[in-house]
């Protein structure tokens, strides 16, 4: 399954590490379906990120990742792997 995933920078909030991926809970059977949905939902995603982070989060990238890829890329960015034990 592929999930819409958003790379967000929270550097303005002083977060360490300053970037991380967040991921939707709706899965898609193929990467192509996920990409199409991410394009269609881009305005909704942008508004949600703006709301969640009080305008202090910057979207750096929107992609479609599996749960395994999501965890791997967040760990590579410096996030503690234990945060993703439920994945």
C-alpha cells in the first residue's frame, strides 16, 4: 500500500530534527493511484499542514511512500526509530 506522505520543515519552530515526513492513513493499491490522489488533494493537504502547525510548517515535498519507506526516511532524517514501533 502507498500513502500520501508530506515532508514538512518545522525549522521555524526550532524542532530537532527540523524536517520529517507525515503520512495519511488512507492507503492506495498502486503508486499511480496515490500520485493522482495527492495531486487532487494538494490544496487540502496544504491547508491541513498550515492549520496543524499554525502557519509555521513548510511543505518541502509530497510523495507516495509505503509505511516501510516512511519509517526508513524519517529515521534517516534523525527521528528515533522507536517513534514508529506501531508501523
